[in-house]
C-alpha cells in the first residue's frame, strides 16, 4: 500500500488557497448536519513521526464547533488502563451519536510502534488485529463513520524535519530517542506499518494513505476525504441505503481479512427451558451449612484471584421474580467488598442510548483481580429490546455474534465468565407476583411492567431459548439455575462459581 503513494506530489500555494477555504467552510456546515442526523464520526491520524499529525489535527478542529467534538492524544497506557482489556480505553472514547471523536494516534499503536518497541509476538499481533477489525465493524454496523488517515513521509524527509525541530530550543523537546530510532530503522517500521494497514483496510473502514512530504497536498487530500466521506454517509443515512466506501487515496483491492467473515464459535449444548426439571430443593439446616461452606471457599478464592490478577465477570439474567437479587446477595456475601462491584442494569440513560449498545458494558468492566456482577446484562438486546421493539430485527439478529465476540475478547484478556439464567416456571412466578402484591413491604418489587412481561411469557421463552443456543460458548457458558426453591438456587450458583474459578486457577 505505502509503496504506491507518490510522495513527490506537490500543490502550489495559489491552488491550495483557492480550494482549502471552501473545504473548511463546508466542513463547518457538515458538522451541524452530522449533529442533526445523529451520525457519529471517528477520525484518526496515524503515521510517521514528524509527518504532521498534530498540525493537521489542530487545523481540522479549527473548522469545527468545539461543543461537537472531543480530541484524544493516545500515549502509552496508564497503569489503570493496563488492568483493563486492550480495547477498553478506545471503546470508552467513542463519540455520542451526532458528534466527533478525533484521535492523534489510536488503537493502531497497539499493532505498529508497540510491536517493535515492546517486542510483541506475531501471535499476539494477529489477535490484536482481529480485535481491531471486530471493533471497527461493530461500530460501522451501528452507523458510525470511521475515517482512517495514515500520513506517509520518506525517510529523507523525516530526518530533515527531525533536524529542523532539534535546531530550535522551542521544539527540540518534540524529538525523542524513539523518533531517531524509527528513522534509523525506517524499513523495519515500514514493513510493520504495511502489514497493519493491509490487515485492516476493509470495506467498512478503509485506510486513506496521505502523501505528506508536501503540506499543501497533505491538507487538501485530508479535507477532501473528510468532506466527501461525511457527505456520502449523510446521504446513505437519509436514503436508508448501504454506505458507499469513502474516497480513499489508495485504490487497491480489499483483502479477505479476518473481519470480513464472521467468527464461528464452539458452542456448549443447552437444553430448552421446557425440558429443565425444577424439582430440586434444600432444607433450611442443610442450606445454612452449605452457605457457610461456600462463603469460606469463595473468600479464599477471591484472594487467589487477586494474586493471579484474573478478573471474573458474572452475568445474571432470568425471569422476573426468579430470585436474581437474593442470589447475587449470597454470592457477594462470600467476597471481599473491596474487590467486587454489582452493576444493576436498568433502561439505558440518554448518553447510553446515544452510543453503540455495548459501550455501557465496556465502561463497567472490572480491573484485573476484581469481580463484576451484572444484574441483567447486554443480553437485553436479544430479549426485551427484541420483543418490545427497541431494537430492529437487523440489530438484535446480529447481536448474538457481537456478544460472542465481546465475551471472546474478555476471555482472551483472562476473564473468567459465567452466565446464569435464573429459572422458574410460570405458576411459581404468578405465586411470587401475588405474594409481592399482597405484602406491603414487598409491593415496591412488583410493577405494571412485570405483569405486561408475564403476558408475553411464551415469546420471552422463545427468545431465551434462542439466546442460550446461540451464545453459550466454551469460553462463556450459560448455566441454568433452578430457582423454584431459592435456597437451592443460591447454593447451586455459588458452587458453580467456585468450581469454575478453581478450574481456571489450576490451568
């Protein structure tokens, strides 16, 4: 890709001035159209040291209303960021619908410069490239426009710019030892950039390779691409059509890369809910003894998890009144309160509604060695959002794949993932609803929505069966918790948790 770029191309000052002001004015107008259309835009600048990333970013944002964008300069991760999944710090920076996120360097540092500087293995790089492709595909599927620019300069031009920067006391600090090492090993970095660009130059997020030896040519190419791509995306959104590929500066073919074919996952066989027996129970004395034993074991395991820096994610779904809250309370009673957090998931907030739906769950992930418990989860997309019309057919149907990809990435990070479906039958739910309604101190637990959902029991059962069949993977399996007797359900969940943590820590 990079070898095809004409680095000698120049644009004279008069031609540059004649066109650039119109492009900047048009970009300012388009920002308002982006806001009105709810189009989220991500612009990222990658490239060689001294290629002009900072200056062109600064120039672009001068054409924009500062209330409609955020800029991010990506440096090496902080200690807190190192305790989260690789893509966490990028997921948390995606823009609201109708706004811009602009990156001076991006997630591509993880597969380019860091590859050389941190000596990352080829196997790990392949995994990271795949995660990047998944990340970008999920965003584009959700309506995001991603504009990727690689600013390319020759080795000779880069050296000339470094020398010029070093010649001034005001700019010498900008040239680091790593910069000079990059120039010295230019061909080595060139190969790494070429591999990363080729692996991630996809139909949904193509690369724009920008010849940057001449600044006028560089700026015109970038502004033209931004304006034309936004215009194309707005028109596609208006027409409800598939977005056309943006006018990238490279016209080569699109390789058949990892993200152009969806992953297939090895699934764990699950029974239909109707076939699950709900005849298990525990006597009170046995329950108390088992609870005490499970709490002791969990407390010890929690310390071992912290030392091993293994995060745990426990996802609870289930029927209304099935006993999720009480189950979570007993699990939490065996954990160090400094090392876990319970995330109750309600209807999305306005900010959450204006992001890709997994964004709010990426924001709630635990640090290494900690435990996150979710009281309802991302699976709402294929249950309540599916049945209540909050997600389109296309959205909830592709969500199975997206959620498997999400959990796969967490598993590769080292997370132990357990998903509990807390199960009761329809008659038991009615009994518990009536008990709540007739008991003053429990009435807050029952709502009109609970009764409405009950009327759709058969539809929800069908949706849950689909979910269990399509998302119970080897790395993130579902467990059906028999909760006809709440005491049995609590011990069952705790014992499964203990067994799976022990198995993972013994690997």
